[in-house]
């Protein structure tokens, strides 16, 4: 599932492929990924206009539509399986390429998504404010004091609180498990029961995991990381060698070390 590091990678793809390029054609190959906009309107509003400076908040990606676009912003959300690809026009289309933007006739920006759980929107200022207003601060920029204030009074499991996009935007399942493992905090611990020291530790580990993951463009499945073992047949903790536990927390599969995070 794309999380903050993946979406930051998609922002780089978009900037490399499309920044200040003019959209010369829009092909909607599957209207099932459009949210609140028709294929006809998307084509009408984008064709002939330039893409501006893309920005990201949490798992959302935004790119202003230049020229006389009337303040419109192209909005992407990648759900469970979405991605952005920059391709040569003669590169064969993949079966899950849903929306294709032709840029200056020289590049294709392709939104590829198998499961179609989210998709593409076109937002005016009011709609954009509603989207961003429903999100917590971005996980890359949240300060330690803000992080403490966001979590310290919550009665839910800390894993559930971290994954709530209205609390902190950008963290997904893999990131949360990795952060909590590194911080030696059990995922079912209630957020309000975390000590000041534990909250500082979770915030610090979050920053380090995000920094490494953004560089990699994903949560890297390194063998020194929990992420690198969660899908092993008999997963063992890469820190202490103890068998890892797997269960559902907040409706999501969660992996942790009962010895390190007990």
C-alpha cells in the first residue's frame, strides 16, 4: 500500500515528467478511478494547460493546473495499489493504466491502479480546503511537542492512533509497525498510557524511519528492519532473534516482537 515515502516518490516522478509541461491530451481509460469529475470535464480542464509545482500532504498528491485553470488543482490518491509512471509515448500501455496524460507530446504521465480504491479528482479552492482540512499534520513535519499533544490524550491503541490520517497524515501499516518496533512500544498500548519518554522515542524513530524510507521511495524490506521479516515463513525479530507475533490491531495486520516490545 502506498504510504508517505511512496507518494513522495510519485511527487518526484510527476515533477520530473510533468513540471511546467503542457497537457496535450487526456485519455481516461477507466472512469472507475475518477472522483467527482467526469472524463469529459477532466479532459476539458487539463488539455492545453501546464502542470505546476506538485506538493504532497500525507498520502495525497496535489498539482496546480496552470494558465487560466481558475485555481484548479489535480488531486491524486493512490489507495492500496496506485502509482504514477512517467513513460515514453511508444511504451505499451499496462492493463491497469487508468488515466494517461500526454505532456508536450513527449511524455506520458500514467496513473496505474489495480484495485481502484481511490483515484483522481479535480479540486477548486473549497474542495481542496475540505480535503486538507480533514488531515492531521504531515508526518514529515510534525514537531515533537505537536506529536505529544496529538497522541497523549487518546484512549485507542497507539498503532490505531498513528494510522488515523486525521491525527497524523502519511503513516500506513508498514511504517507504523516499523516505528513501534524501533521504539520498543507494543502496538496495543493505549496512546494515553505512553510515558513522556516513550512518546519522545516514538517521534524520534518516526523521523528516522521516514528519512530512510523517503530516500528509498518506499518502506524498504531490509533484513535489518522488521519490514524485511514480516512476510517470512517463520518470522524472527532481526534485533533479538525472538519469534515475531502477527495479529490484527485496528483492523490491520500487525507484526511485532513480544520480547522487544513487551
